[in-house]
């Protein structure tokens, strides 16, 4: 089996493009289901976050995986109306690069915020989607397990996750720059998902912070508010809440901006202090034109990532160690893949020798009495088992050294012709 992958991330696309290719849960289920029922794919993993959309496939032939991913990318470009600067195939990785890619993603090496840990949770969600759509085959599941193990190892064995480095940290850094402090400010959080919860955990540490949580579902807002000692509300309350808000942080799954320029312009009337808007949504929650208004400071994901680059020093020093772990786990997965291919070759070898022995024993059946023939049969089987034990063990132990063509040749070589065919020759 060969792994192929399609990579669309912050490293090659700005947020204006990423918001067009963001995939929600319902869309992900549709994509994976189409792979299963229209293209007979049994191994697929789709990861979609605010910074990436990546699709991994396992197919018997590398060319088939590449063709399927090319077709999908062209379809997305047409349906979602975006273009890429280079060739389509430049975004599609082959076997070894694809394995390494997923391991690096899980390790935080490919994150916009180096070493961030949230990606592990997002990878767990990805396998749940694969299971739901019945494309969590043995190969993609093994790769997923390796990725999860690799991510955990990198974070426990290196310092790549050390230090204050998160979107929430970046937002608070901006708040202090604009308002001169972070304590005693009024924070409005829009959304009640995982990102909102992470932001609220940071805000809890701030002395005297007043927090309001708004969400389409007021019930969800009330649930989070009870956890973090905040005031809940619905999105309908936004105009009145914004009047006294110092920092608004939005992270919803809306397909279109929910905060428009006219709303902010109205809120600003008679307001003496500045308003910081932090947009953590992909697609974006806040109309980009808002930043043209006076006393309004708008930051999106890319802005925050650039802002906190200076805090990356200690994490960047951990990159070589993290990459060593990635390479070790990649080699281990490759050994597993080859072992899966080896099994048919070993079975073919064993069966060919057993069949040849049985044919020779059958020729002796009329020349020997039953007891002697039975004893000879047992002896031959024991000899075969003993003779094959060590070569089979060595074959498996050194499997990483064998090429795929060599393994295929072993399998075909020992698909023994029948005794009669041999006799005719």
C-alpha cells in the first residue's frame, strides 16, 4: 500500500484562501463517503483546522492515489473559487513524504504556532470521521496511531511545547499593547467551541477580568459561563455588549462574517476608548473592512502568528530533536508496511515447499506401508518447519532493507507450478 496526501495549509496559502477551503464536519463526512462509495477507497484521513486542510489516502498503487487527489483538488478549486500559484501536483505528496508530513503535523512542526498541542485533538477527530464513514482501514489507522504516538513523544521528550505560545497569549499581548494592561478589562467571547474554551482558560488567570460569552445557542453559552464564571448571552445581545467591551475575541464556525462594519461603526459613536477585535475564525467572523474604522484594531490568525514569532526561540531549538523522533517513527511505520507485504510472500514460499513435499510423498504412498509413510510425512513436515523458521525470522527482521519489487518477486517466484507441469517439461 502507498500513502498519498494533499496539503493545503498556512505555509502556502493566506487566510483569504484558507477560509475558502475550510471544511466543516458535514462536508468532511460527504468527502470521505464519496471516497468510499464512488472510488472504493478504504483508507482515508481528512484533517481540517483553521490553518490546514489535509487529506491522506492509502492505495495499492501510488499513481491511483495521486490521480484521485488531483481530481479532488481541481473540484475544490472550481466549487470554492480559488486558485493556486503553481501546479496542482506540487501540493500532492508521495509515499515517504506523506508519512513524514502527517508525523510532522502531529508533532506541531508544521503548525502556524510551532509546537501547539491542539492539533493532537484535531487528529483524534479526524480518525472519528474516518470510522464514521468506514474509511479507517488498517493502513490509515496504523499511520494515525504512529502520528499520535509521535506527537506525544515530541512533546514529552523535547521542549517544543514549552513557553507561553498560543493564540490566546497573542491576543492578550495585543490587548496590553493597546490598553496598557490586561487586568480589569471587559472581554467578550463569541463562540462556545474548543478555541473559545482555550481562550477562556487564559482569561481566568487575569485579575479583575469581566467576561461575557455570546453564542447562537444561549444554552451552550450558559454552559461555558458556568465553568468560567462569565456572563452568558446570545448573539442578539452583541450590539449592547460591545458598547462596554474592550476586547472581542471571536471563534465561530460561521461560513460568513457575523460582525459587519455598520455594526461596529454604530457601536463606536460616542465611545472614547479603542476596541480590539481578534478574529480566530476560518472562515473569518469579522468583516476585514472594519479595520479601516478609527479606534478599531483588528487582528486575525495570521496577524497573531507573526506577532508572537519572537517567543519561538526555545521551541525552535527543540526542532532537531523533534525531527529525529519523526524520522524514527517514520521508519517504524515503513517496516510495518513492508511486513504487511511480506506476509503473502512468506506464505507463498511456505505453501510452495509444502505442496512440493506432499506431491513427492504421494509418489511414495504405494511403495511404503501406511505406518512408514505416516512417519515419513511427519518427519518431512518437521524438517520443513525447522528449515523455514530461521529464514522467515530473518526475512521479517530485515524487512526494511527489501524493496517492494523484491518482495513481489519472492511471492511470484514461489507460486509453484503443478507437479504435472514440471513433469511435462
